[in-house]
């Protein structure tokens, strides 16, 4: 199991390296980055930093055919023309800066001159808290409805739950949040229409979580309900459960001791994957509701071509996604020893 775990972690790191490398090369191929905000001295300081990191080169005269002209300065009568280095040179310098200095670069437009990592660190807790609360809400609710539908198979309760799930699972998250915002914010004025400011009251801050949590949990509850119902129905019709009944166990005892226990083997690891699904889906939600998280930041970084912020944001999503995949694979072995034994025998 240890050997398999190390192998999966190494593969995840290699995958992350490939994804981030391709992302860097592709976004740099888009062309000149968005206009750098701030005063001239701030812009000049930024390009001096980029020069030190190896992303740009400076000349005292225009260079035709060298590359992209990023900025021109006149300092004490001396002209400075800053050009972007070739993409591959920037790429290898970028890798060197990360591995030797842990320097991911500075923001060019979102927060000019600020370190990209600092911007992400400030916004990450908001997204994490929002998604964790959504998982806490959606997992027990979805599992509970799935168990109820599975135990009441082919009854009106099962048909009602399955019909509702089928309808609502087809509705995109941005439609849900738009409807909730119209109904609860603009029409009835029951909830805040935007994410609250730090100076707002505690009540406003608490109420602001309702719409995002409902929107993120909506699809997850439906997905869990279908998944749990299907697993439970399969276990309920299995031969070993029939054998348990013939040995004298009542229906409730057989369900509690055997059916639910075995049905939860594939369900528990999926909770980890569900967190990642919500984490990625919060991009649109954060944009619509004005939530200052890394999802909204990701969209802004793309629109404004803030490459440094985009790469750090991409690294967060990639790392969390791959890490969840590793934990998901390993958790099967801990939950069901038969999987661990099978992996050992195959190795």
C-alpha cells in the first residue's frame, strides 16, 4: 500500500507539472499582457523586477523583429524599451524562480505590484469556507434522501424523490443563483443581493451565505440522492442480504448491519470528489454574487491577462484536484480491505 501511495503521489506531481507548464506556454502565446495599472514609478519598478526574474529584456533603442514591446520609459532623458523574452526562455526562468525563490511573479492589473501568491492567500479562505459549508450541507441531505428513496423503492416516495431530482439536476448552477437572487434579494428583499463588505453587520454576513450555499449544494444533493439510491438498491437485491434474512435477521437488522454498510463503500470516497466538483463550480457563483474568492479571481485574471495571478490560481485548482484524486484512490483501500489485498496481489 505504501509503494502504491508513493507511486500515485509522484504521478500526481508529474501531472501537475505538465498541466502548469502547458498553461504557462499557452497563456503566454496569447500575446501582450493586459495594461499595467498604477503610476509610472510603480510600472517601472514592476518591469525592473521582471527584468531581474528573466521575463523581459531592456534596450535603449527600439528593436524591430525581436518580440513584443511591453513598455517604454524615459528616465532622466534615457529611453528604456522593455521587450518580452521568447516564451521558452520565460518558461525556464519561471521554473527557476519557483524552485529556487518560490517567486510566482507580481500582478499586473488586478493589484498592480502585489505578489500573486499574496493575492491568492487573501482570497483563498473565503472560497474554502464557502465550499466546506456547502459540502457539510449537501452530503447528509443527499445521502438521507437517497437512503429514503432506496428503502422505499417503487413507492410513491421513491417516485416523488426521483422525479424532483431528475428535474433539478438538469438546472445549471447559474440559473439557480439567478433565480434565488431575483426571488429572495430583488423581489422580496429578504437576503443581501451581493457579498457583504467587511464593515457590514454579523447578521448580514451570515445571511449572505444562504444563497451561495444553496446554489452550490443544489446539484450535489441531487447527485448524491441518485448515487446512494442506486447503490442501496443494488445491495438490497444481493444474495448475501437474502442469506442474512434466512439466518433470522429482521429486515431492519439486515439493512442496518449489512445493506447500509456495504452501500457506503463507494459512497464515502466520493465525498472527496464532490468537494472538488463544488470547488470548481464556484467560479460562476463567485462572479455573479460578487464573492471575493479565487473563483472570481480566476475569471478576472483571464479577462485582464494577469498571467502571474492566473498561474497561481491555476496551480491551486490543479493541486487540489489531483490531491483529491490521490486521496480518493487511497481511501478505497482503507475503507474496503479487499481492494487493498487485491492491489498487493496484483503488484
